[in-house]
């Protein structure tokens, strides 16, 4: 796959949002050559909610991977050394919730540095909602009310907007921040995922036939340019199934 550094950023979807639709999660697992990839779940953005962790283990059962999690809000962290555990994982899967709380907690525990090291060594990073926004330089978050600008980890030098099709205010806020000088970036609808190899967008994959993603930037004329990106649906069309 060229560059060893990979990030798969979901606009929305995966086990926490798409019951009985495993296409995006299966896609990420398929990026690892190991028969049973070591998948570490970070539920930090949800405050390490018990129900979220349980749902992760149900979706990523031991028959197809080696699931684990790291908790930063509980005495039992889920790993003896959280930094070494992350560095030894094949995939780091970040859950949704508050990206502001997630970033503050990670930085307090030094996980921002550890996650960058893991990414640079070839651990695949992925996530949904807050777990998508966190990898970018800038992001638009609406978890705590009206959409606001958040500075992420900056592994990807772009801006990001998730849930682009289902939360009306996000498009307007994203455009306003672009006009105000925020770096160019991407908007992804629920069911669409942006797959980056290094800093290059490798592909857009979807778990829903009509899910879309866009490249957005402010032009020299002070206008917002929105370009729909080619996307590959991961499912099999109904007509082919019937055949």
C-alpha cells in the first residue's frame, strides 16, 4: 500500500452506528496482513462508557481479531502499560463522543505523542465522529452545542467535518471557518470513510450506496469550492446478488 502510515476516518458508521452493517469495520481489518489483527479500542471521547466498550467486544470478537481496549477514566486501564500496548497494536480504533474531552485527556496522559509514534511505525489509525476529527489539523465539532472549531493532533494537515449529511448546521459552520482562514479539508457523510496513506487521500469507501465525501477549500476569490470525491461502495449491489 506504499506509505506505511494509514488513517481511515469515518464520517459516521461502523459498529457504533450501523447495526448489522460491518462493511467499514471489515475494510479496516482487511488492511492488516495478520490473520487475527490486534485491535485496540480507545473509548476516551465517551468517557470510557461501559456500554460502548461492550459493543466493541461484541463487534470485534476473538474469532476474527485480538480485541482490547485502553481506558483512561478507570483504575483498570485495560492494559498494564497503555503506551506499550498501543504501540504493539495493529489497529487503533477511536470511538465517538466529545473530541474536546478526548484531546484534552490524551494530551494529559501523553497519548498524543504515543499515537503519533504508533502511526509512524505503521499502526493503522481509524475512528468515527470524534475518532475521525482527532487526526486532522482542524475540525468542526458540534458535540457541546453549536459547531465550533477544534485543533486536532495534526497528523493530517487538513480540516475535517463529519456527519455532513445529517446535521444541518455543520455545512454552514464548515464554510464559515474555511472563509475565516481554516485550512482546506474534507467533509464526509455518515457511511463514508476517508482512507489516507501518509498525507495523501488514497480512496473514499462507503458502507452505504449513496454515501458521499467532499473536498472543500476557500478559493482566491473568497468562495467555497466543494468537489465530490469518487467513492467505492463496499457492499454488493442487489442486482448482482440476484444474479
